C-alpha cells in the first residue's frame, strides 16, 4: 500500500456514517431483494469515488485503487449474501451462497482513465463495477438453484441511465446499433434507452441457461433494475415432472444434507491445507529444508500424523537430521 494512505479505513468510516447504506442493509436482511443490493452498490460507488477523490484529485496509485476495489467488493458481497440467504430461507432450503471472484482483470472495470492516461475512479466507474458484481452473484445463484430443481426467474425493469451528460452508441450481439443520451441534471427523469427497453421483461431461467445471459447485459451508466425471483415451485430437472409437496420436502432435505457433507469435506480440505503449510513453514524455518523437501516429507508422514502429533514427528525429523550431521562429521 502506498505510504500513509489507509483507503480501507477511510471507506469503512464513510460507510458507517451513511444512514442510507444502513437502511439498505436492514432491507436486505428483511426482504431479500437483489434490487436492494443494486441500490447499495450504486450508493457505495458514489461514496467510494468521493473518498478516492479526497485522497487524490489527480492520479490515484494502482495499489490504492485495488484495495478500494477489494473492500468495496467485500461490502457488496456481504449485502448480496444477506439477500440470497433470505431467498433461500423463504424457499425452505439451506443452500450455500455463490459469490463471484475478483482478479487483476476486474481492475479494468473499476478504474477509468483521464484523457492524459491517469488512473482515476469516478462514481460511474465504481458503481458500474459493483452493479456487475451483484449481477454476477445473481447469475451464479440462479444457475445453481435452477439446476437443483427450483423455479427461478430474472426480472429486468428498464430505467433511465445515470445523470452525467453525453451520448453513446451500443452495438447488440445481433449487430444492431442503439444510441442513448443522458442529461447532466440528476433530478431529471431520463427515458430508458432502446438497448434496455429491448431487454426488459421476465425471463424463465431455464430459457436463460439455454439462450445465454442477454438479460444481464448493461451499458455504461446503466441503472436498470435486474432482480432474481426464486419460487417454491419445483420440477425434476430431467423429466420436467412436477413434484408433490412430500417429494419436494424430501428433495429439499436431500439437497441440504448433500450440501452439508460437501461443506464438511471442503472444511476438512482447508484444514489439511493449512496444516501442510504450517508444517512446511516449520521445517523450512527450523530445519533449513527446501520447500520441495518439506512437501515430500509431509506427504510421507501425513498417515502417521493420524495417530502421532506433528510436533513429535518434526522432533524426530530434527533428531534424525542431527544424527546424520554428526555421522558425517565423524567420517
């Protein structure tokens, strides 16, 4: 992190003071609507951009922008998780929430550039990035739940674009070009553009899986409301036959049990990976081994660790190493 710049602290302090964000978090917990998550993303984008503007009105260091992207994504992910957990609870299932990852490629969507090529982060750029993260989370959860047999729909409501003035042309996948314009006056209602009107409507998610994710597409400054409606109606995803209530209840319990087992397996894998890293670090630090040597030793001894402690095994390794060293000196 660039010296003296605590962007995470500045963002979190601003978030804690904002009454609108607090209200949206409460709504996410109560209503479980992706529309709430989108409002949160837009509002957070506005605040984060202002924080970054205070840090530097000119070019912002890349590591500062990346940290701002990470903390902003985490905050939106928390609200998205609240929304999806509420939806899952209302459907009577204990599914885990799917969230999108961020990487270096995501950075290009978070930052924009001045005519001089300086890295900046305007309200539009930050809000657009965070909105797309909400859309990606919606898409991942809708796909997961549809494949498990839940009825799911995506509802897109066309809205006017954000307020800075300008014109832009957008080309659809079919090659058709749409032009939209927006006003610099924030209190002025702007008509939705043709690009968004063409995509407005309710999408059965099985059709979305078959035909592609056109319902999620956004242009720059797009403020359409895209929400996920998760129903209680269930079908067998292979035969398309409708389940009875008892069959649906059995399916729900089976899914919950399967997911619980998968979560336990994942937790065990994580613990094993953490243990391996800890053991390898100790071998490298205390015994001076290479990473490759430590890894080979770990794999050879992990069965023994089921009935002997790693402390004991590492102590034996150290003693054996000392004996070999003494023997070599005596030759």
